């Protein structure tokens, strides 16, 4: 019985499982949207939300704790500088999981893991690019 046993094992040893989840979180923080299986998305969401909460706190101890979860300095710098300030007023729920399709190869249920404000950020980036192109064509 698995009563009160938390977390998924993914059929991997602990070090491989830890590396998998770390890489998923790094990719999520870097690209702000990833597609993976539903089970992996749920586990990565748990870790990522803890790291984002540390980013909102913003002190030195939080940076060190975040680096212990995700040992990638560039991603942690982006987290503390760009991502965390967007969520200062929230008490959690920074990410969402959208189930998309079944993978062709093995029919695994796939999902997109993204920040809740991903569409707003994408629209502003597109509008900035459009304004930049208009500016270049008028000159």
C-alpha cells in the first residue's frame, strides 16, 4: 500500500529523478512554457512553485535555497529579476497545467506547463516586435 507516500518515482533512481525534475524546472523558468507528460508536469509544478515563492521573498537566503533546488545561476537571476516581481501580490498558483493531447508514440497524456500570465507576456512581446518593425519601415 502507498498510504501517505508522496511524489512520483517515474521508474528511475533518485538521482536521475532529481536531475529530470531540475531540468524541467530550468526549462520552465527559461522558456516560461514547456510541454511534457501530465505526471512530470505535476511534479515539476510542485518544485517550480516553491522556487518562485523563494524568488518573491528575494533575500540572500532565498537565493541560496533556490540555487539548491535549481543550480543554474542564469536562470535564478532571471527568476529574481524578471519572473518573481510579476507575482508579488499572489500567494501561490503561479503555474497552470493545460492537458493537450496523447503522444503518438506511446499514447502518454501530454500537457503544457506555463505561467498564468503567459498570454499577456506573449502579447506584449509581439506588440513590441510589431512596433519595432513599423519604426524600421518608416525610417
